[in-house]
């Protein structure tokens, strides 16, 4: 692999991981803006009759599932980059 191609791949890797992490940050921002007040989670189902199960379901729906998907996507990108990097022929040692 030529030096130009290696540099091109490195730039592509930087773009991919940056985009993936930006998606995680945006997901966090969306959760904060949509489901919190002054930095604390405010479930939409909150009332005196809300059960612990209602809160668990709201937490998963509003926060946890959303963030898990974003983080898993970022992890997938990172693993794919690492795997691709390991399988490149004639890569220079760093």
C-alpha cells in the first residue's frame, strides 16, 4: 500500500470515528433536551401513581435504549476500523 493510500485511509478512519462519536454526543444532547430538567431525568410518566415498572420502561424508552444504540454503533465503527487496519497489507509500523 502506498503512503498516499495509507494517509487517505487514516483520514477516512478519522472521519468515520468522529461521525460515530458525534452521533453519540447528539443522542446525549437529545436525551437531555427531551427528557430532563436542569440536568435531571424527568420521565413523561411521572406521577404519584407511577410504579417502579413504569419508571423502568420509561427509562429504557427515553434514555437507555437510545444511548445504547448510539454507543453500539460507535463501537461497531471502531471495531471495523481496527479490523480493517489489521488486515491492510504492508502497513508501516508506528
